[in-house]
C-alpha cells in the first residue's frame, strides 16, 4: 500500500520537516479543534453530512510509523477528498496548541484506500504514547475545507528501535571507537553494603536486574533486558582500571575470560552521550543459549567476538587476549548471575565521581555523532 501524501505549512530554519521522506510529500496543514469548531482564521467550515470516522484501528506500529484504518457510513462518502489526522503525545491529548512551532499535530492526507500508513520522523518518536483522532474533509474550489465531526480519540504506543535502526547506531559508533587497548579484567563498582547484601541474601551470587532507562529513548533493552553492569575501560598509561568511580568505593574484579569467551555471544545495545564530549557504547555479553542470549538474538545486532570495533576476544599462542576501544566508554551487561568467588572485592583509592554516573541518564537528542534520523 502506498503511503499517503502528508503535509504541513509550518517551517523554521532548524526544522527537520523539510527533509523529504520516501513516498511522502508536503502539501498543507490546518489547525482545528477536535470538537469540529472552526478556527476564526483557519478557512475550515463544518459540514455535518460528511461521515464521521469510527471504529479506528491502529496496526503495524514501528518506532516511527503506523497504519490507521476506520469505518465510515456510506452517506456522502464520495465527497471526501482528504483526511485530517490529529496526532498528539498522550500527555498533551487535551491540547490542540503547537508545543513547538516546527512540530505539527494536525496532518492533512489525501483520501487514499485504507489502511493508510502514517510515517515521518519529525512527529513520531519511539516508545512514546500518542493519541490520534480523525475527521473527513472535502476541499472546495476556493481552497477551503468542509469537515466532519472529530472521531473518538484512540491511544497507542510506538515501538522500540528495530535491528535496522540499531545497526545505524552501530555504524555511527564504529566511526569514533578509536584504536584498541588491551584489558585483562571486567570490574563492577558498588557500595560495601551492596556486596554484604549479595553475600547474605543471594548466596554470594550477584543477580541480574532490569536495565534502567538511560541511553537512547528507543533502545529495546531499556526496562526489559536483565543483566549485571560491568566496566572494562583501562587507563591509557597504566593499562589498568581507573581508580575513580561514580558508583561506590568498592570494586569487584573478575578475569575477562570468566565472562567473555567463545561460549558467549556479544551484541551491540546502544550508543549515546549525555551532553558531554565523550560517548558511551552499551554491549551485551550472553552465554550461548541462555535466556539473555535468546532475548538479544531477536532484538540486537550480533558482533563477531574476534573482530569488532569495541570489545574483542581472541586466542594468541594458546592464551585468550582481550582488547577494548579507546575512544568510547564501554558499559557491558552480562546476562547471567555471577558468583563473587570468581573474582575479588577491594576498596578503590580514587574519588567517587558522581558526575560520571549514567543511571537513568538522558541522551542528548541534538548530538549529530550519536543520533540517527528517526525520533529520539
């Protein structure tokens, strides 16, 4: 089904709306209230004879598109030339004002066979709740429209990034990853109370927990993937983990081969920054065939553990050798429990730099390095 031809008349020097999306062209947009009342200067009049859409159905939802269809009475159906679609984020569903002048909420689509695809990254963001209402319209010779009453208001939520979108993020991250440095351990910083709790209540094994909402808004692992966060970056001059940490003064270190080896799969999870000059890459290590592995296999791009730009594991002279990217900060999620006895816990000598924490950190939507051309 060919996508409808959508339009709006608002523009600004910084608006992304001027980009032409495949199968779409910009034509017109009008402001009107959902109750059918015309704005004084909108050039829109009422015509009760036009059928009101009902039984609206939303389907084929992606992170930046959806299909919409509805039922209509046959009365005056042949007079319909356009559909007016009122699309709003759910929290703004009672408002018909423009929150930003370059983001339209009213779309005008030529009347095409249903279901109709609504697509365009300038007004749809991933994992976001929206409301939508529709009215039918008939364009007159003088350019004005006569319109039906608004339909009922329907709610829906857009999807996460697909593998295609994550691959675009991956390619952007590869550009800045930099040269590879050797590493020997993964480490996890926490407060002393955390490790005491693990020993007392979890039989000495750190347990996976649900990832927070830090990073890209459309990331399919946020709020869904269970795992344990580890770091692996080293200091350039020492080749060892840095002594500073934002997460606590006690550090668990474990030999790299205990977590990352030919019996594990490696996945790319996210690429983001927090209004800073440095960037973060999230990787997922999952034992082959584990629940975490099955989750990632369906959603994330898989990396070759011997040959990628971020974290590698290879054998040299019978010994496993590990490297990490120098110019990004790697956050590694391991998807299975990890027993403390496999490594060591010790107090670090550096500072607790809270400004480096990524807990629920919001991605900078304006960064050209780590954003892709879909909703943020």
